[in-house]
C-alpha cells in the first residue's frame, strides 16, 4: 500500500465534478486501499478520490470509535433519502487542515453504492457516518464544507490555506 498526497484547498481539482466508475478494476482496488492507508495516516474519518487528484466517484470512510476498525469503500455513492431531522456537527477536512466549523446537515441518509466486490448496496447511515458520507459525496460534486459558510468566513479560510500552502512549499 502506498500513501498518497492530499490536495489542499484552494485547488481547481477540488472543484471538479467526478466521473462515475464503470468497472471495478485492479487500479480501483489499489486506489481504494491506498486511500484508506492515506486516510488512517492522516487521522481522518473519510477521504474522497478528488482529494488525491482522481476525479472518480470513490469514497473511503471509517467513523468507528477509536480502537475499532470498520472501513467502508463506496463506489458511485448516491443519496437516495435524507431525513428531515438535522444535526449540527463541527466538521473538518483533510484538504482544509486545522479548520473546524459547525455545519448542519440531515441526521440520517440512505445511500446506494457499489462495493469493491461489485455488489450493489443500499445502507442507512446515521450520526457521524451520515455527516461523513454527505461531506464526502459533496467532494465528488466539487463541493467543500466551507461552501456552506458565509462568503466572509469562507474567504478568510481560503486566505489562511493559501498562506499554509506557501509555507509548506517553502519547507520542501
Ligand atoms: Ni473533506
């Protein structure tokens, strides 16, 4: 398994709408495992393919409690139902390091997706899992959690990230 480098906002690759995956090839399998490895290394709970520069509809997640491990790989995930009940959660993103903001989203969702085994599934996601899958599917549609914030807050965060990227490139 290999660790992949995570793209930091702002970057045009994070704004693209990703393409559906038509066939689950060895490349997709390898990419899924590499993305999981990358996510665990970064202590994240979710990662979407565009965050590693691949514009394909693939998401990996693990929102289980510390000590447990329950990784989920979702190919072409699609929300088919959202609850009216909403929950507010302090979200972060591996592409927007060290920023956390409260975002309100439906508390539970039903998601249709394909597994690595090519099985079509439909599962209920609740609480943190529901927040996470909505956040990750947004990535597949070129949307970031800061897009839910007001323009002032959003541009402040974008400025901070530009500064961070400059500092990181100096270190290399
Ligand atoms: Ni994210």
